[in-house]
C-alpha cells in the first residue's frame, strides 16, 4: 500500500536500505547521542538484504555527502523535506527508501532539472531525552561547526561555483547605494544545508547572475533555530546589520523560515529590506 508524503500526525516513519553492521561514529559528538543505525549507499546488495529501521520524530538524521559535508535534521523534518510517496507496513507506518542522492534546493527554487547531491551515509541518531533537556539538545545542534559552517553570525558568501565558503564579515565601509543579499537558513539547518545547491555546477548560471548583481554583497546569517525563537533571531540580525553594514543599507532577504523583516528594529533605522520566503 502507498500513501502521499508528509502525513502531519505521524509520530514516526521507517527507513529501508543497506544497513551497516558496524556503524561509524556520528559527526555530532555527545554522550547523549547514540547511533541507532547507519545506512550506506552505492553498494551492490540484493533486496533481501535491505533492512528497515524506525525513525521517531525526536530522532536526528545525519546525512553525510560524498564530498564530506554533513546535514542534520529532526526525524519529522527529514520526512517533511525529503519524503516522497511512501509505502506502509501492516501498522500503517510510512516506509521510505534510503536515498542515493538528494536535491538540497528548497521548494520554489527547483524550477529546472533538480540538483542532486550524492549521499554517502545516512545515520539515525537517538537522543537521551531523559538526561538532556530540549534546550540543551537544541544548543548542541545549533552550536555544531563544519568547514561549511564556521560558527554563528553574519558571514560573506563566496560566489564561485563549486567553492561554497563563508568568511567572517568585517564592518563594511562602502556606499549603501547597492543592496545586500542575505540568506536565512531553515530550522536545524545551515546556509549550505538550505541553499547549497546554488553552488553546484548545474546552478552555475544562477550563481553567476547573483554575483553579477550583488558582487561581494552576498551574505549568510548563521543562527540558532532550536534554542532561540525567530523573534530572537530577528533581533540578533538587526543588531549585526547595524554593527557591520553602512547606515541606510538595503537588504534583500531570502528565508526558509517564517521570519519577520527585522530591519525596522535596527537602531536608528539604519537599514531597510525586502523579504522572500523560499
């Protein structure tokens, strides 16, 4: 039996694929996090050897891509973002196949052929909720770093195809006459996780168009989404804008979250902006 994806009331799903007998350590290091299962792609195995693992909404799904980057999502977020038409078992639980590749561009930006990132490994991580509070877990996920995510704050994005990178943004001394573009990533994600597909070879024309229009004024707001509210995020962005961008700077915001334009709260009305939600 099959069903349409993203049933909102379901408390868990199942993933089916080639399970590793000895899972590797996760990229998220904590004594409160354990690997429930690891799946590897790209191996020639028979269908009879595929195994099924339950993924609860509170579990974390760790995706490792062939080029090395990793992406973490809650179980329910993984299902909502990447779940396709699923089969169901006898109890009515969704069964999703472990993907060989994923399109990381958000809905609304997948107008042409999809940008596929090859998946090397998918881990299902269990979190000890009795020993770790929700706020502590949120801080653990929010505080993770990687080569694609050096930390929290406002960063400048490289605009060369295939060379995604974020560099710290020093106070900008240039004129405020030209707009800045700011990417605001989704929950439990990062700029690379939400928008990294733009740096693929298949999206080189789109990235070049951004570079031609914005030059080096393409920015990324790396922020905590599990341990802070959208209102706190907006206040933080307004403070950063007032601190490092020229007075009167105009921002174009691209967001995956329900995120109110924070610029009216900037001290002295130092910036203005337009927002789009992808």
